[in-house]
C-alpha cells in the first residue's frame, strides 16, 4: 500500500471520482437547503483555476494511484488561505486521512506564503467540525449554540511552520553541513 500526495486541479480525471462523491454527499446532506441547484451549484461556485498556484492548491492523497482523500485552498486575502473541500472517500474513513490532508494543505499554504487559514463547514457535517476543533482551529462562532442555528460554521488558524516544513526549507543547509561544505 503506497500513499502519496498529488497536486493537480479538481478537473483532472484522476480527481473526478472523489469530486463526484463529495458532490453526492453534499446533495444528500443539504439538498437545496442553501440554494437552488444544491451541491452542483456549490461545487461549481469557483473555477478550477482558483485552486492553482500561485494563489491556491488542490491536493489528492493517492493510494496505489487512486484518490482516497483530498482538499484545496484558494486566496482569501493577502495573508490568508481559505480551505475548501477537505474530503475522504467513503470507503477509507476513520484512518486519519482527512487530518493528513489538512496538515499537507497547511504546509503548502505556508510554502506559498500564507500566515493564516480561514474555512467554513456546514452544520450537517459534525465530523468536519470535530476535525477542525481537534487540530487547532478556533471556532468563529458560539460553540454552545446549536450548529443548525448557526448553519455556516467558520474557523481560523494561524499557520506555523512544522518540523517537516522547516526541514524542507533548511534541507540544503543540512546537506551542506553533513558534506562539510
């Protein structure tokens, strides 16, 4: 079993099974609750290019070259990335994959110069709410209120470079030191 990250666009054929499954999930959970056209309208709200460098990213976690999880971000403002569509394939849940994608997205956002993350999730996605609260995101809503009363649950997080990002940034220096240069 080989896992790897692939940076691409949501329109890439390799991404389509995961994107289609996410669209179906949104439609099942929300239908036309927020707007006519439901999930299809939401999934087509932003052009694919919004999730491309230099302002954005779209990443898939592949296992044996098949997408099992993914997520994206786009520019929110000069220092803030807005995370979107963090998703795990229904047959691969409860393995910590969404958290791996979230960490990868955070590290990529840092590499692209962002200092903060903003994101929203819907009130019918308690697993997403739990993920963000357990990975250091601050709720921008009253945690004591009923999620259905709030509807759109917003979160933020200041980005700090992890050991992996720092190692990557300092990799050339480390190689030079070990080679005595």
